[in-house]
C-alpha cells in the first residue's frame, strides 16, 4: 500500500487525506531530528505540504539537560514526516475504513499494579521534595488485532468515539498509527498560534442524571482546576517564547468537553507568532505539549524517563500538518495506538499526578481512558 495519512484536523478544520508523497523524511536518532525538521520547513517554504508525526522522545533533542536519557523505541522513527503536493478530502478513505472489518482483543496494561504503585510512590516523593508540581505518569498497554485490517480498526475506533483530532498514518516506516485524540497541541493560522491543553478527566455516567453529576463534579473540582491551571501557565510560558510581547492571552479557562467515554477539562491559550519562525523553532519551544509532561517541564521529563521503563514513541508526541502559507495544525497524540506486523497493538495511558493525588484514583482514571479502544468488534 502507498503511504497514506488521514487527519481529522486538516486545513480549514476539515478531514484531509495526504497520499503519493514526493519525499519521506525520517529521523531515527536524536542527531537527525533538527535536520529532518529543517528539511520539512524548507519544503514547506518552497510550496509543498508536510504531514506526519513527531514522537515524544524527539523532545530530548531540543534540550541539552535531557541529552543523557537513553529512551527510544528503535522500531519507529523519532520523526516521520512526508512531503506532498496537496491534500484532498478524506471522505472516500473514511468510507473505506467504515466498511472494512477490524476487531481488537481486550486492551490490557503491560505493567502490574504493584509496579505502577512503586512508580507512583517515588513520584510523590519527588513532589514532596519540591522537584516538581505535577508529572504526567503513564504506563504501556497491549492488545492484538484479532481480525480485519488496520484501516478497518481505525473505522471501528471512529465509530466508537468522534473526536476532533483523529488520525491514521501508514508511511511504511515503523508501525501504523491510529489516533483518536481529543486534544489540540496547537494551530497556527494567519500568524495566530493557539493551544488547547486538556487536564482533568471523569467517566461518562450510565444515566443522564449520573452523567450530569460527573460533569458538574469535574467542572467544580478544585484539584482538577489546579492541575489544569498549572499546565495553562506552562503553555503560556512556552507560547510566549515564540510570540510577540504582550500578545499571549487565555480566552477560555476550565471548559468541559464531553466525549463518548469521558468528560475532560480544557483551556485555550493564544498568541501572535513572531515573524519568520519555522517548524524547527516552533517545536523547539513547545514540544512536547506540557499537558503530557508536567511542571516544571524539563524536570518532569527527567522524572518520567526514570519512572517509565518503556518509551512512549508517538504516544504523547504530535500528529499534524503544515501548509505552504505557514498555517498548520498538530494534535497531542493521546488515545493513540501503534499497529505492528503480526497484528500486535501497543498503546499507553496515564494522567497528571499532583500532591493530593492517590494511587488508586489515578490508576482508575487511567483505566477509564482505555475505554476508547475496549470492546471493538466490527464485522464486515
């Protein structure tokens, strides 16, 4: 099959399909990350479109204090971008995905509750010592494609839960990526950069009254608002690094978004990008998104590398596109699966840990988030 990228968050916020790439730009090591981004930016400035993903561990390439971290999944590139003439509507691709078969075995943690508890306990020691205020602690998941195709599985995921930033990527290098992300990393349109981080989750209720109570409880939670505000402050600082002085604003704070399986709290940050900054400079300032690291960002990433024994890969990275006029849109790659040869499926799940978090509560919240991929049985 030819390389293909389907994004729900294409130009003009419409689903877009990228096929028949002119070039494939891959970074398999940190030393190649900046060069690949520079080449992608040069292609974009020359009139091409760029689309693909940037793995979480690519973020180590932007910060000398993270250079000693050994984590990297050798089965997948750190950066996988392709150069295209132009996108087209994704309608036909989505129709094919909806018509195909795709079934997934139960998606289960690849870590034990005891191992998670030990990592959680060590993280709480770091928080108590003042190393950090919040850290996004995750753990790996595993499942198996029991029948059908990756495209069919993506169709089943789409049928389960509609989100604004879904994506399917098969570039022929590394695993097929299937994302049902509800989270915007950033958009750039007419020079305005905007981010919408999510922090705070509650399950959907079994009845309308129960669902309303869960939503209202999330909205009113002092703990969740404090977590969300920490990340808003972090993103304001990151965006300010590449924005005109005084232009960074927060037009939305503590908004509740409801999806098929969870409610989530999000906020919106906006700034006026400084002229002539390209993809490399933007990602160096913003990547990874603070909602999947913690605060302060660099120390949180160091702690994550110590406590998480398995690389995140594309999970918690970014998936998106950049156009010739400078506009672009990237998701935070949460609710994201990787499909390997032989039908092996891997993912991750987690959440932000703060001083008053509990191990039982965070474990339960993480399992809520796996519902996007549970019980997928789609017949042709």
